[in-house]
């Protein structure tokens, strides 16, 4: 038990857990800005837990990279997402609509990070810790089972399923817990000494992907009608 705890502390820990309405994960019917849409408008709601009446389950991953203060609070581009390391995956919706949890979810406990985002070597407040920038991404389970698969779809625009969903939070920044000082694993949600640039309220919205924009559909319809009229006139 002690050896396991020491191992966790050496790697760094973080907490991805919330059943609070303030930090609920949302879904939206609008076409994502990551897939040629605007990401504006639509019908929003809290992400469902598991499969409910045919609704796909949702999966999440935490990505991390070298700290960059200028990124705080900005929406990542696809290339920026591709440049981040996978801190850990296997995060799912939990307990209630909009809830989310990684490992240790029953108590909101720490999750061992698998990236190079290591534990601070001293307290959060003395400036000697290792702060990293991070982004929380999420997608519907019908678009893939891993971040690498979904990233490839995101980069190509060729989605596995029509009518799936994807979203990314803004950039946050902060420290991990553990280390020689046994600092508790801080939560990525909200501002704290451990996460001075934690993710804001309603941190992540999953918009529709793999669906043509309404204008594209309309233009295709007009094109079909024009072709039909041309054929009739020719006949």
C-alpha cells in the first residue's frame, strides 16, 4: 500500500471529478466550430450518463503541455490539441447528468497522470512547482474509443459516425499533487492554489460533428431542384 502511494506521488496526481451543476458537462445540437460550424445557438442540455434511450455514452481525456500563460482561457485550435500530450483518459460521465469522473471517482480522489506532467517539488505557493497548461476534451462513444482515434477524425474531418459529438474546454493551467510534500491532488475545475487557472463554470460543451451545415444542405437541395428543372426543360 505504501509503495503504491509513493509511486502515485512520484508521478503526480490530479482530480477530474464533479457532480456539481456549476461544472456540469453539456451537450448541444449545434454544429461544432471544430467541424465547420459556428458552435453558436442550438439546444443545450447536460451530458447523459451511459446509454439512455439510444443516446451514446461520452468519453473524455485530459491533455497537457508546457505552461504558456498566453493560452489561459483561450479555445484551443486543432493543431494545438494535436500538440498536447495525453495526461490520462478513461474519464466518463458519472452518477448524474453532467457529472464527470476519472479514476478514484467514488470519492473524487486523485488520478495518476501518465504524461510528463509531474508532481510539484514544493508547495503550490512558493513558485518552485511545475505548472502545465491543460485542456479537457470529450466525445460521444460512437466516434471512437480512444483520443488518438478521435484526434485523427478531428484532423481529417472524416468522422466515424454521422451525428456524433465533440468538444474541448478552454486552456486551463495548474499543478499536480503528490511529490515529496504529499500535496493533495487538486481539481481541474475552479480556481484554487493548486489550479490558479482552473477550468471555469460549464467547462465543456460537446457539439455535433459529422453533420453538414444547414446552408450546405440547403444548397445541395437547390442544386438538385435546378438539375431536375433542367432535365424537364430539356425533355
